[in-house]
C-alpha cells in the first residue's frame, strides 16, 4: 500500500522492500516480476506507470531485470515485486541460528513509522521531509556480502513487526535471550520530537501487544517502547555476529558503506524473558 504520496517514490520503496527479502537471507537477486493492483476508475493509468518506473529504477540499482508483471483492478493502489534470487546453500542466512555471546547490529536507523505518520498528519518539518524516504530506498545489498561470512550466525530484515518483533523471532527460534542496549539503537534524526507529538502508527501498538509479553517490562522499556515497536517499511538488516570477529565485521561494513555501526545488543543464554532492555 502507498506509504508516500509521490508515485515514483512509492514504486522505489515498494521495490526496495521486496528485494530486501532476498538480501536478508544472504541471496543475490537476479530478476523480478511486478505485481500491481490499481483502482482504474479513481486513479489515472499514467500514475500507475510512474509507480512502475520507480520500481524499475530500483531494479536497475540492484542490477536486476524487471521482467514484466501482472496487474488487476483493485479498490486501492497496491504495488510490489515477486523477486527471484540465488544463494549458495552453505551461505544461506537464517533468523533462528543466533548463538550466545553474539553481538547484534542494525544497518538502518529506526523511526520510519513515526515519521511517515507525522507526514500524514501534517506535522513533518521541511528539513525532515525526505528523511524516511531516503532510508526506505536504500537497498540492503550488504546482505549478499554478509552471507559469505561464517562469523555472522543469523540475519533478518526489520519490517512491519518492528525491532521487537524480529528480535523476538531470532530469540525464540534460536532459544536464546537478548540484552538490548537501548541507548545504542540508531534513530532517524528528530524522531523523538515526533514521538512526543503522538505520531505513532497503529502498528506500533499492535506490535507491543503481540510481543510485549516476551520483554522485561522495566523502566528502560517504557522509555523506548514506541521506538522498539515502530513498524518499519524497508528497514535495515539485523545481524548476529560472533564476538571474536567484531572488528572484521565492522571493517567489512565500512567498505560496504555502512559506517558508524554499533552493537545494539548481545545474545545471552535463555532466561525468563526473551528481551531485556538495558
């Protein structure tokens, strides 16, 4: 569904989000098919063409072909890609193979849901107009390179379930717990300002309701809960890295354009809760 008003940007964001699933498992995308639902009696077909052009621009950036697609008449506009990729099975990354002692890194800042909600409510400052968009169109290409690293034990991407949702999946699937370094979590500039205005999407509260029982409900969680539950569109990669290879991982990340990464948590043996905000 559209998350921005500009049709070209909508196409780019939707395509980036679709391709991310390949990168998140360590794969390399090779082709995509467009899937379009369009209310032809409400929105002109030329707008749909612009959406597809945005998707094609993202495919070009990923080095893949947009090889046709399928479209239907729909009550609301929808766009996405069915993406095919390849991966060496020895390099396949899963979200249920983290190990105690691993450190967790996040490759994109959080706050996309808060900023896009602020934009919908007319609260967004001019200087923040493109902050969320610019993050959502960043391809998670690094995932294909991370796949080659044996010291990366688990990987996933952060989408609509927010950080707590995807972190819970890793913790439950791997049968571990997580100490979360809440103050180290990267945030989009000014996201706290919009949080203070109450610009949280409904998905935030659904995520908190769905995953809150897995989290130690301490004062630090209360301070950060709207960030932790914020649903991301085309969010970053969550990467679980062996403690013996942190410098190697950070060096590779820097080469891939991911600068200033910091550990946002550490995997610990399983305890009463899955996530312990610190």
